[in-house]
């Protein structure tokens, strides 16, 4: 085994970086397929798992929209599994930074867990277990949706850690960032993740149109005329959007208000502002189009981009951009 790892270095590896970018492209396709599957309610197009109607190439999956959405999602999930294994082997053989190798191992385990959660969502659906409600399957579906965000975050971290700027750049710039920038970045990332959690509950509870107007909830009021679970979780998602916007704007203000942070993270802050504006528009468009599946899926996908980008900027703020076998937050 030592002979296999003799080529480990902490230098910039352009092909490894490009492979990470390639994996990010594939997970974008996976997130779109998963979002579309939920948007058109195709999660149970096949009652079995891991096969689809007992086959890896089920009849009709290329011509029937529900089967295409669900089976594409499954195939793309397998693709991400293979890419994560390749990334694990690549980092094991060539990467001397222990924390990067550990992150690649964690990625594989999280992807495996994702597959299990996706399978549990199908296997424990009320159509399979003949239950009176579908709470168990919906719970697995929500965990599956949130797990996808974790996979995306790990891939973003690995991609950033393999950039030339991270490996060959100066650590001093990031180390000099104020603690406030880092804390607000963590707060923004956590808040967006919680918002995605609430959104996943809303989507899987089919409550996306529980409040059918926007920005008001009724003709004259911001508050709904009546309350039940669907209305409450939908309203919580709207309130969460306001909270996310406020916290994210404070985070961006901290970046742009500090010269060192602006130099290090200014372009990232501009990207976050653009994604935030697009996400707000797509949320409104989902209501205005009576939950058009493409609008709803785009809203889901851009929400993932917002989380990934916020975490990426925060990751750069928290950790030094220099090749090292340790990864500790800068103080």
C-alpha cells in the first residue's frame, strides 16, 4: 500500500480540480431530476427499488414523463455514486492533505446514505406498506432532500480546496478577515439550510399552493384567512424567505464593508446577491404560474445553488487557502 501512495503531493492538480467541477455538473443534473420528480409527483412511478419495475432499463421510461423523471433521478444518483468513489480513490492515491482525503471518504458514505434514504422513501410508501397515511415515506423523502444539500456542500468544499488559488495563494488574506464576517457566513448557511428543510416539508406535503397568492396571502392581508398544517408550513416558508434575505444581506454587507473581505470575497458576494434575487423571483413565479413544474423545479435548484454558494464563500472565509494537512478555522 505505501507504494501506491508515493505520488501524494499537496500541490495543485488541475485534472483533479476539473474532475470536481465535472462532478458538480452532474449533481446539478441530479438535483434538477430530483426536483422535477417531486414537482410532477413521480416519486412512485416505480413501486420497487433499487430496480425499476424489476429492471435497470424499464419499459416506457423514455416515453412516459413520470417514469423518465424518476428513473433519470435513479440513474443520475448511481452516477454520483461512481464519481464519488473515483474521487475517493484519486485523493487517496495522489493527495497528501489528510483532511481532503477524509472529506472524500465522508462524501462516499453520505452518498451511500442518500441512496438508502431514497430507497426507503419508495419501500415505505403507503402504496407498499398499505398504511393509512404516508408520513413515514414523506419523512424519508425530506431527509433525502436535505441529504442532497450535504452532498452538494461537500463537493463544493472539495472543489474549492483543489483550486489553484486555495493551494498556491496566500493564506494571510483570509486569515485577516474579521470574525463577524465568518460568523454571519455560518449563520447565513445554517439559515438557508433550515429554509430548504422547511421547503422540503412543504413540497412533500403538497402544500406549495396552500397559499395561492403572492406577495399577500389574501386579497388584503399578509396573513392567511385560516390555518391548517399545509397553510402553516407554507407560511413558515415565506417567513423563512424573509429571514434568509435579511441575514444574507447582513453577511454581504459585512463582506463589502471590510476592505480585506471585499478583496477576498467581493465577487462571491456579488454572485450571492444575484442568486438571491433570482430565487425570490422564482418563488413568486411558482405561485403566479400555479406551481408550474419547471418554475417549481428551478426554484428548488436555485435554492440549492444559493446554499452551495453561501457555504462556498463562508468556507473561503473560515479556512486558510494554503495547502496544509490541517484544517482549522482562523481566529
